[in-house]
C-alpha cells in the first residue's frame, strides 16, 4: 500500500481555444460521416488553436486561473512541471515559456514527456520534489496542440484530436489531516512504443524533405491494439488502487480518465460497474486532448460544484510509450 502523501490540490484552472471544429469539418473532405465519428469515438466537436496560440500560451492561461483559484501568486511557486508532447519547440521546455509569461524568476521549470499520461506523471514528479522538503508549492500543467500533428489524410486519427490546457497548484500540507495523495502508480511498457508515435522529428529520424513527403511528422496509431490495452490496463489500475486503499467503487466521488475514446471509457466503466455520474466525460466537446484532458476535466468538475473538500478522486491515463499513471487523492 502506498503511504499517504500530505500534498493537496490547492487550485485548478483550464483553458480551451475559442475555435470549435465540428465533425462537419471532416465530412466536407474525408470519406466519413457524423455517425461514423460519434459511434466510434463519442466525439462531436473539438477545439483548435488560433494562429497565435501554442502549448505555452494555453498552459500559461490555465496556470493563471489555477493560481487565482489557489489564492497564490507566482512568487509563491517553487516548481513548474509541464506535461506535453506538443511543446512550442524541441527545446527549450514549454515550462520555461510559461514561467516567463507568468512573470516568474529563477523557478525550476521543465517538461515531462509521457503524452496522454502527462498530467499524472507530472503530478507525481512534482510530488516527489515537494516530499523532499525543498519545495512547498508546485504548478503542474498539461497542455497540448494536437491539431498540428493530426494527419488530415487519415480519418482514423485526425478526427480524434483537440487542443486544450489544464493546470493545478499542488501544495504540501503540514497539518494533521486525512487529505492528500492516497495512492499512486506509474508505469511503462517500452515494448509497445509503436502503438502511438510520431516517426519523424527526433534524433532517430530528423526532419528532411523525405520525412515531410512521407508524412512522418504526424501521429500514427494502432487503434485496435491501443483500445484493448487501454481497457484492460485502466481497469487493472483502478482495481489495484481500490484494493490498496480498501475502498469500494462507491467510495470514489469521481473517476477522471484520460479522454481518449468514449468506447474505451464506457468499456472499463462497465467492467467496474461504476455509475455514469462517477465518470468524468468531456470527450464529446473537446476530443482527445492528451495530457490536458485529465486536468481540464478536474477543473470543470470543481467549478461545476461536483467536487468538494474531502471527496476522493481517481485520475487515470494511458499514453504513448506505452505509459500509464494513476493517482488517487482526497481533496
């Protein structure tokens, strides 16, 4: 059993671009229909960035809202960790641009690359630093601009992705309380790196005329394999979390899964016999926003009044790698 970590979610924030892309956008030029997209993914619309927006601009806006919600200033933040697979540049880290946009100075700021599992991984990375005693408050962000790397010629992937950012302020709690991180599990199966990947743009296959011509800078995904893996792994992660904490599904106020595909979410919800009201779902409005999906859903649930102090929330995500992360926290 994991030992409880006295780390609280002090505030949250989120940001989605104004531009709404409905399924009609793809129907106009691809061999697809609204029924085909909704039936297979659950997605009806998604948001795409404006020309002047990128991962750090969205992440900065979500972070500003999280700081306000937490009642802290950037000067009180000791660490910035950003989960993203679509950073502004290969380097420097997008977290550095966020730090600058927020007016921070000398704050250690870096990205973690766990794709769709980016937010749970970033949370536990920040939690590790906080537990050393060196830091008290960390700003954790998940931000993605997947519209830029979706292959417009591949109806199996391009319809899935949207852009968004979510953020949370994590703080060490020195008071006697049962709140905090109750359970956490991270993992990777490196034998499945070809399940979700972008072939070109890295040191293994640098950008060239050939990689551009072969459309190597877009997401490639083995959809059926990912589906099977995600359903089984997410179910197992939740089962182990509940067992380690001696909890029943009814003890959870809300499960916030990565919004990859509504069929995946529904499949493991039914396996766990969870009622619909205990499963956060916003994929119909935003599509798959990778590392942003969990913090956006978390922020929406808090702002809607669904979550309150003392509630137990389980966040779970599967990402390229294949990576996974599960975090249970009592708010």
